[in-house]
C-alpha cells in the first residue's frame, strides 16, 4: 500500500510539473503568433509591395463588397448574375418571341423591320416593365422569321432615333446602302463535335490572328476560309492556342475590330455565328485552344449602330463629363461604377464562353481602363506609379469581378491582360 501511495504521489508531481511546462510553451506560442504580421497574398509573395498594402487591401475589399452586393450576399452566384444575355435581346420560346431592352431614359420603343414595312405599329410596341428601366415585347411566332432585318425605334424626351438593340447577337450590313441592322437569327442549333476541351498551358504557345486579314488574299477572309487555309498551318507549326483579334461587330473595318458597336454579335463580315463555332470546334478537335480579344475598354461613338446614345442618355453606358470620351481613340469610355454596365459586360464574358466555347480572353486596352490618364504620358517606372491616386477603382473592381466570373464559369479558362 505504501509503495502504491508513493507512486501515486510521483505521478501527481509529474503531472503538475508537466502542466507548468505546457503553460510556459503555450505562452511562447501565443507570443510568436502575435508577433507574426499577416499580409494579403500578393504582399506576402512580394515584400516590396508592403508600403502599398493598405491600397491593395482596399481594392480587394471593394471587389468583395461588390460581389456580395451583386450576389445578394451569396444567395446567387456571380455566374447567375451574369445571365443577362438569356433575358435581354430577342429570344424565341416554344410559344412566342420575346424582346427585352435596358433603356431607362426611353419613353417609347417600337420594333421596326421587314416584318412591318419598317413602320411603327401598335403590335410591335414594347412596354416598360413596371418599376424598372427595362422594356419588353411579346409577339406570336408568326410575327417574324429567321433572316428578317430589324431595329428599335426609340423615343425619349426631346428626340427619337433608330437604334440597333444593345444585346443583338446578329448584325449585318447592307451591301448597297452600307446601313447596319439587327437580324432575326434562329437557325438549326450548331451541334458541337468536341463538347469538352481543356487547354494545354504547359506552355501556352499562342498564334495571334485576324480572321479577315489572316490569309493571302486581297479580300476580307471568312471563318470557314480561316479554318480551311490557316488553321492547318497553325497546327503544323506546333502552336496550341490561337488568339482571335477583335471580332465583336464593328462598323469601321479599319479599326481592326476594336471600335465595337454590337458586343454580343460576332462580325458578319466573316460569316455566320455557326461558322465561327465550327472554326472553334475544329480547333478543339486538333488540340488548339481559342481565346478571344475582348474589348471592354471602350466602345465606338456611333449612335445609330452603337451604344453612344441608345435612348437619349449619352451616359447610360459611359462616364459623364471629361471622362466620357477617350482622348486618343475617338471612342467612349464605359462607366464601370454602374451596376447596369457591370451586368452588361459580365454577361458578355459569360456569353462568349458558353455560346461559342471560347477558352478565355485577352482583355484589350487594360491600361486605358485602369488609369484616369489612360496611361497616356505616364512612364510607370516604379511601384508607386500604380498607387498614386491616378487609378480608377471602379475599373479595377470590374476586372477583378470579370476574372472571378470567367473562372467560375470555366475553371480552366485563360485570362490575359494587355
């Protein structure tokens, strides 16, 4: 019994001693944790950014705040928010045609076209959706057909004008008059041969190309001609990616496609949407990724073809005042602080990914987006030049959201900033 008691006493003593040591160790650990500063990822990876960490954290928090606002604190995803192209524009359902447009400043909107002799008629008059800036028109299936040309006739206080819908997915130019019009487009759906594709980025070998100018011919080339004449050479030369220069519809061919008028319409100069899909599909079948030069840095000033004055408000899509026009490009600058504009541009990203199976984007003119100066006359010689108050926080936030959205839609997508 005595031996057992001594043993117990030793155990008790040992336990107390261990407890004191554990407490001491714990105190040391706590002190160490408190002394170690936590840095946001980019600063952790590059200590030279430490002086600018408050600005970096502010930009990050701005993006998180905007994502929470647009997703209703996570009740929907950013991808859900970017479904605008499925709602706006012209769509054929099982029972009818549905047309919708965002035009807060409009007082009346009619569809005019081949189907009503280009005249305003009650049947083709849209109605404002109560409590919104959106307009809607529902028509019977027989009211229009595939191939019909049309426009909006928009009225506003003090004016009116013919306009191409902002969400039009097919726009064509009359060979005689050179006038652009939207076109009812309802072909047999394209059947993808390569339904899934993952780019090879180890390494990514990019061939930059222009569909219309990329072949040895004195004319505007087509999607099909590029597929048949140029793509085989790209494959033979060992590239694994093509970067297609601006193909969103544009009125002036001399802009190389960078003065965009219709952001959801692949240029009809080069062929049909289905022929573009066939080009991308064929590239995928041969292991070639296809990324798109997407132009969200500015838009063409044209009012009849573009967004410059869609419904009597020149600032619906663009910054007001001195920031309205790009001083060097003769174009208009998007207002990235407006939710309606963010919705339009994010939906545009998702549209090209889902509908055409692009593998990602090269964002054009990023420097112009990020800085109030558009990068003109600035040298950018050290880090302080990127945190000097000359930056457009709204544009930084939009590009952050775009990158998040793109990888939410396709986690293997490629994003490049010019």
